[in-house]
């Protein structure tokens, strides 16, 4: 059984009304998790240099809803190894151009892909159980993929820019957790998307 990380534990506790995050200075910052709670204080956001990374990961994850709607009721599989390999090759090439570690970026984007599939599978199950909630129109998958490509490129750039922050063993995970809680609040993520976001961020701080 895979060990549950502090980041994952905090993110999947979606019924909690608040979470306390230890910052790099050791002080505690209360981050509301309820969709109706007050937003985190503006100074809290400035503590996390990784907020853009989490924000883009969540934005990319949101496209999974459109991909699922496009595939629903068709014979298009959720798993698409050829497409996945193309994405990984492209982000590795972009990382190399930016002076980032292409192998590290591959690992992080493998997590993005798996997180995307968590959402797709969850939505398929939801729509199977509740047909009245299933989409009645199908997005154009080629158009959706253009948006995915745009967000993917921006995320690679954000990862390259934050390489030093992500490599700081003492501060990366607290900052990532703070950013994840903020984005969860800002985007009003439900349990499915919160769980997927935790999966998407698993390798951002490395080992």
C-alpha cells in the first residue's frame, strides 16, 4: 500500500472546515476549506511561490471534465497511451529548451495525466449511476486539446521558473500544501477534483 503523504491527507479531508498549515517560518496559517468560508488572508498567499504551479495544475485538471464529456457514450477509451507519450515527449522537449530537467518534468506530467484520468473515471462512474447528470452535448475534443496544450505549456514554464523553490526540501511541501489549499478554496473543488489535484501534485517537490 502506498504511503499517504501529508499533502494528500490534507487535500482529501474535504469535509473539514479548516486546515492548519505550517509555513516555512514555523508559524501556523489557518486556511478555510469550506466553500462558504472566508478566503485565506492576502498575506498567506504571498507565502507560497508555488501557487502558480498549483493553479495551472488545477486549470489543466479542469479540462478533464470536457474530455470526459467528449468521450462519454463513445468507444474512445480513457487511457490513450499514444497521446500520453506525445504529451510527455513534448513537455520534455520544452523543459530542455527552458533549461529545466526534462526527466523531472516527465515525472510531474505523468502525474498530471493520471490525475486527469482520475477525474474522467470518476465522472464516468457518476454519470453511469446518475444518467440524468450525464452531459447532453459533446465538446469538440480537438478544441479541448488545444486548451490542454496551452495550459500544459504554461505549467512547464511555471515548473521551470520554480525549480529552486521546488528543490528546497525544508519548504517545498509546506508551500505546496498552502497553495493547494488556497486553490481548492478559490476553485471550489469537489471531492473528486480535490483527490485528483493531490495526485497531480505528488511529484512537484521531488522525493
